[in-house]
């Protein structure tokens, strides 16, 4: 698996439409064929294209012109703009109308209390602390690591809508200050929802943001910004392969092949774990496979999960006969506990989120696999714990009422070029793969109708 990840990462940035992502499609296709999968094929997907060239930001204040390092906000308007600089104030959003908005995005950590992870847990206890989740059987943390510090997450409170408040207020340009972003830099590939924004936007580091705020003391400060990029549409491909099983119902095992950067964790590790599943199941006799198996590497996760949505539309007739959809993403080392520098050695895994459809039998299968393979720092979540569907590439299956188990970790560097091979948690590659194999195997003699009951 580590060899596969190294090969994928070596190709470079894997955004939809980039040469490295085309290479990844061919790589997975070839592996599927070599393993003996059947009906190996590409299925085309229409996606948004974003190829950033460069971004430039200069500010004129106090009779001086200063250029600042910045990074273009994905899908912002590729153009230049010049105008007065104004700080965003939620109490007075109109203050940025007709101006370049200086907007502070605040990155933090998961709080001491988590969202409700299951209806059973909510009924059993009003507390949602990690300790309560452990006690109620919804978190596996044998080493009590959740008490060591909060989990730094890769999103600000605005999630993908980083530019939207400024756009709605009539700003002509956007400067997003990444306050509390662990890298201290400005290369942040969000949003990735494929929606074009009508004004240019750039991100700057927290340090640069402080310098810009200082210049705002002068009401005459003016910003000149330029975003040079190619924005349009592209065609990417899902890679699909099948294996016959002991009946005619389906289990889908998937991940995505594209990424914001060369991205070892997001989702080089997912590619490796799905190839590992295909390797294991291809070696089994047909009658020992619990159901028909379909292996899926989707394109365009970085364009609103367009590959998953396209697969659902193209194969809607099989959804009612799908026993389970398993998605595997991110075997990731976590950042060090709060209070330690980011370059401090860390061997702990990023908290593991297991989005699991609320079927008591399925929940028990997942829990047993977590314990059996000592998948520490695991949390069992309902599919709607953090939104209307899981925050995974497989999440849209939940909206179609397909039973699912989606594995995800969310380290702070998911959308940063810091996602390099040293961030891969080697132990997780094997342990998660074995757990996923056990979960799929446990669906033997369980029908799609029973899984939905």
C-alpha cells in the first residue's frame, strides 16, 4: 500500500482535469485489470475545472505600496480589482460594499463536547463529552487520548462558504485571513464545491492579516488584487470494477482518486485501501464472497463529489439491491497535542470517524471490527451527525437511503500542500483495511431489505 501511495503522490497535483489525476485513473484501471476484476471500465463525469496560475495582492497606505504573499481562493473570479480596503464586521456588513473585504476566517478545534453521534447515545445521556461517549459505547479510546487536547480541524466556521458573506454584502474583492490555521501559511484549497464565485478572492496568512489590519488604521488604504487562473469545466472519470459473489445483491467499496494537491492522505491512502480490498476479495472463491462486489474510485471529489453523484444517477436501478456502501478515506497521523509545535513528533492517529447507518446489527458489526483491530481514537457517528449526510465522498449515498459505513479522518492539513507521505499512518492502512474486510464479510446472508429494516 505504501508503494502505491508513493507512485500516486509522485505524479503531482491531482485536481480534476490535471495530468496527474488522468494518470491516477489509468493506474487504478490497470490495477483492477491485473487483479482479475470483471467489467473494468471508465465512466465519465463532468466536473468544474480550476487551474490557478498566480495571485497578487498589493496595498497602498501611508504613502507606501506593499506587496503581500497570497493564494487564490479556488473558483473565485479570475480577474483584477482595485478599491478601498475595509474590514468585515458582522455587525455592519454594509461597510464592505463596493470595497475589498478583509475577512477573518477562524480555525479551531473540535470542542470538548461533540455533536450527537447516535439516537441511542442521545437518549442514554444528556452529556456528549468524549468520556460519556466512551462510557456509552460510541467511542473506542482505550488509551484515553481524547483528554490530551482538542482535535484541530481543516475548516473554519464558514466551511465552504468562505467568500459568501462578503459577496452577499456587495464586496468587490475578498481577502481571507487564515486566523489560527496551523501551517501559518496561506495555501488552502477550499472551497471545493465546484461553484464559481463572482469576485476575485485570495487567502493570506494570519501574520499578513495582522499587517493588513494595522494598515487599516489609515482609512485611505487601497488594495489592488489579481487572480490569474483557468476556470471552466472538464471531464474526469470514475474507475469501476466488479467481482461476482454468492448472490445478486451488491456491496460497493469506494474512495476518490482526485485531490487538492499531490496529497498522500487525501486520498492516496484511500486509493491504496480500496486496492487492498480488491486484492483480498479477488483472491477469494466466488462463493466465499458475501455478495457481488463493486469497487469504485470516483473522480471530482474536489468538485462537489460529482463522481459519486454521477455514479448514483447512472446506477440508480441497483441502489435498492445494495446491501452496504463502504467508503475508505484518510489513514492519517494527527498533529501533536495543543501546546506543542506542529513539527513536534506525533505518532497518534487523527480521530477516526465511522459514519454508520442506524441499524443496530450494522452498528455492532462496526464496533466489533473497531475493537478487534484496536482502532483507537474511533468514534461511531450517525450519518447525519455533522450535517445532512456524512462529510465523505460517499456521503451522497445516505441521501438515497443506501446503508453505509464511511470511514474518514479530518486532519488539519487535508487541503494544504503539507499533506505529504510522512503524514500517512502506516498502521492504519493495514488495520482499517482488515476492519473493512471484516465488515463486508459480516454482511453475508444479510439482504438489502434486511439491512434497511
